[in-house]
């Protein structure tokens, strides 16, 4: 329990510090717009027709109860449409805001003849927008540095509800074993949903927060592929692959000639009614 008032802690400062890499530097993708665009261009090329993540359905069902019927909605950072496609069915109108031309081009192909879907090429921080009934942003805050301003903008533009979705931990369980049993330094998450809840609190917004327990699944053809993929969060400059294998064994099942790693994670749905004068 924190005995001191939460107002003594600057959660936006903690958020900014969490954006730095493990050497104290800002990663290139955080500040280089061309590099970010290249990432999304490659990501969109890999997507199949309306390909979305299965777990997103459960997240959207929780979000949906906060979206009044026939609402005008803004979704910023839509990515490949996990929430865009169901929002387009439920909202009265939908404005999609993204700093990536590739993301917007990918989504436009599905809504070319839909006059109720508008596209705005802009970072959220710079977008010039009119208020809408609902403002939604899911897993799109990783490059946002001035988070208080981003949150205040959500609050200002939402007439009825602002909704944030963030997937969160715990970290894959084998990394905990690599830390506790083998002594490796691990890239534990440095930013998380709870910082946003506390930033909102410090802005005078008492947001609701609902947690959803989910499961992630990864499949690998070979044990080597599994080891390679599941050692990327080890910070220590040297590690033994046998240690990674030993930490994974209890969590892996063999199916259809390959290896399957299933582990729990969560999503946080943070939402609030807009507050005046913040």
C-alpha cells in the first residue's frame, strides 16, 4: 500500500521514462516517423482479408456496452481493424485517425463506398477534429509522449464516453523462471495501463477500469524456433539455450507435430464520462 497521497507521484513522468530503452535512449521508432511508416507498410502487406486477432472480439464486447446506439465515434490508432470493423457496424458514423498512410489505405479498401466512414491522416496529438459522442483508442499509445495532453484531448472531444483499451501482462511465465531460477535480467514491461488510470486520476477523472482475462497462443514447427522466439526478452548479454528450454518445458504442449505455447494475459478497458474544465 502507498501511504503517501498519489498526487505526490508524477505518473506522466514515469510513462516518459518507460519509453526509453534499456540503455536509457529513446528507440528510433518512437521518434522517426518514416521508420514507423515503414513498419506499418510491411505489417499491412502481411494481412489477409479483414484479418483480426481472435481475442479482440472479447475486448470489443466489453467496450460495446459503453457505446450508445447510433453514436458518432472517433477511433484513433485503428491498426488493422480489430475494433474498426465491429465499430463500423454499431456506430452511427465513424472517423478513423491514424498517422500512418499505410494503415488508412489498408482500411479504406473495405469502406470505399461507405459515406459514414471518414479518414483523417494525422497523429492523434495533431489531429483537428470536432467533438463526437464516443472517442476510442486501443493499444495505440506507445509513441505518445505528452500523455496528459493526449488524455485531455480524448476527454475534450468525447461528448458521452471516452474509452481506452490496453492489453497487458503478466509476462510469459517462463521469463519469470529465467529470472528467479537462473538469474537472467529480463525486459519486464516498463509502461502499463495502471499508469494511465493514475494519470486520469491526477487530471481529476475517476475512470472505470475493467479487466478481462485472455489467453495467447503461439505455435512453432521446431523446438529451435520456439527457443529463438521466446528468448528475445532476455537482457543479459549471454544466456544458455538449455536454460530457456528448461524454463519453457512445463508450459509447452506438442500438437500436430509442432510446439504450442499458451499463457494468460489480460486486457484493461478504461472508460469515463467526459469531465468539464480539466
